[in-house]
């Protein structure tokens, strides 16, 4: 039986209506939530680097529009300028959209790649999921508590070089699909997010070291063709929590049972990774 379309899938107009409904609902929810959001920024750096993550913001390869990639980098640079130096004190919550703001052209954002109804299209503010995912990797390597996380495909483009667990897959869309974490520790932390040319650099800093270290481990990574002839990336990604003093693994938790639709030309999937 053919699946009935959702209201947002009927036409571009119904999608826009659904989008505005979601934005309004999130504004109301924020007002009523009582959550204390982090807002203070400072150029003075906390002394300890808990974890650092970054990389080239520009994807290159067949079928990838270089102009949209450059726009994505510009969008990320603009968002970083609104996040860099943020202090998140105990009991405070980080909200991606409360800091970055509305992704309008009036606010300086450009067209990049976004996912709408399961398809990659050009949209204002496209590419900010890259930044949200990088910030999520910082949090996964710390005792901070993720309070809101949404996934999209982490197979948006062919990978160059060695596969890195959780290289993509964190979804944000102004403002109702947010990325949030809360500081439940006994010390403040700081988010640093800067760009050097087309290279993104992000750090999570603290006043002192935490007693544990963290690492991500991916298992059973492969691609599969499913009944409807679409291809998906499959894997399980675990977070291991280790004693800083002894290196012993104390806890292992599944953080993502990955089932991501491949959003690029299927001919570019490595044949030896298809099952």
C-alpha cells in the first residue's frame, strides 16, 4: 500500500507552512521551559583542552557543487563568530539556535546544501549541520549531557581517506530541530569554534581535567541495498568511557545504530563495502 503523504510533503507551500509552525512552537516552548541557556562569551581561554575536533569544510568530488560548498564554509564561519568563546556554567544548557540565530539572508547566511523531505537541495544556511556535528563530537568526548539530538544521513558525500566514526549525521534546522547539551558537571566549560581559511577548528575547554577519557568505536560498517533498491550505510557506533588514571575501559554504550540513506551517486560506493 502506498504511504500517504504527510502535510509537509504535499507541496513547497505546505512545507513552508509546516516549517513556520515548528518555529513558532519552539519559541513558545523555550519561553515556558524554565531552561537556563548559556549566553556569556569571553576571549579568555580556560586552560585545559578536553577535546579538539575539526577539518576541511569543503567537500570535493563528482556531483558536488563547489559554490554551495564555499557558501557552506561562509555559513559556518558566521555561526562560529556567534559561538566562539561561549562559557557553559554548571546547570546551563547550550542551544545551537539560540546562539546562531535565524538563518536568513538578511542575517548574512547564504545558500548551501540542506535536506528537505529526504532530498539534498539548496537552502539558506545550508551546511550548518557540519558545525553541529563537530560540536557533538566534542560533547561525546566529555561528561556533558546531550539533551537534544537529531540525526540525518551521514552518507551525504563520498568519503576521502579513512572512515571516521560519526563524521556526519547531526541534524539542525532553525529553530525547532536544535542541538543541545547541559553541563551537569561541577565546573564551567568553554566552546571555542574558529575557522582558518576553509579549515574548521573546535575545542571543548575546562578549568581542570575530568577523571575520564572517551573514545568512539565503530563496528560492522558496511553498505546494503534494501528492498526498494536504495542503498544505506549501516554500522553501530559505541562510546567507551575510560579511567584517565589507568586507561581501563569502565563503560561501553551504544550512541548510534546507524542506518543512513546514501545521498550520492551509488556508483561511488566502494564495492568491497557492499553486503
